[in-house]
């Protein structure tokens, strides 16, 4: 394969992963290959030249979604001149906002993909990347906690079972992810806004 052909193949692969990352978060893993390849402007045959299976794509799409989340976290840090506490507050405000609730396709994969990943078998590409991504986000939250900013274990040092991630950070992650899932499920009703507001108040109280 020539250099131009390899570059084109890499571009096609990136297009499929990007489209799948958005569509899986918005519609779930049940999205068909025809829809995925159509969104990327490719054929089903082209898909199988790039991926062994749909499961392999699910793994790469999950990884890409968490990569986008990491970029968002880095943006909050940059906006706060490296102040992780301020960055964490900015993340919470964004996470529990109506805008994020209504933007699943580009939003946090922890909430958008959780139900689908739960149905995947242990060791599947999507589950492995999801576990790593959730642990990473929890570690980031721990580093931004006022009382643990200097002592919390960074994500790369977490144990395989997640025990190195402080319980407080996991509790916060459970609160915001759970609230967002419920807010999306109840969107269009007053309860949806109340769920977001209540979770934001609970998180703020936990930092006092």
C-alpha cells in the first residue's frame, strides 16, 4: 500500500471512529453499520477493511469519547491557569447544565455509554476502555478536591479494582453521572431541571 493509500485509509478510519463516537453516545451501541458508514461517507465493505468487528469499533469509539472528555478537562484547567479546584467547579457547572443534558452526542461518555457498556461482556474492548476512562475522570476529580488536591492518587496510579481512587471522588462522580442520566430520561418535565439543581447543590455541600 502506497503512502497516499495509507493516508486515505487512516482518514477513513478516523471518520468512522468519530461518527461512531457521536452516534453511540446519542443512540447507543444498537446503531447499525449501514448508519455508521453512511454518516462517515463510506461503505459497509470499507468498514470491514478497517475493523475486525463492530465490537472493535465500539472500543475505539469509547476511547475517543473519553479522549474528548480529557481535552475538555484540560481546557477547564487552562482557563483557570492550572487551578484544579477552579477547573473542577467549572466542570461541575458544565456537567450539570441543561446544555450538557441536551448534547449527549458530544457529551460525557460515562453517562452516555454506561447502559450499553453494562451489557458488554468482561474484557470487551468497550468495557476495558470505559473502566479506564471512568477511573481517570474520578482521579481528576480527586486531584481537584480542596482537601485531597495534594494527596489523591492520579489516575495512572490507580489499582486495577479502582481502590486507589478516593471514595469522595467516586461519590461525586456517581452523583453527577446519575443526575445527568436521570435528567436526560426526564427531559421536558420540571423534574429534569430539579435533578440537575439538586445534584449541583449536593456536590457543592460535599466540598465544604
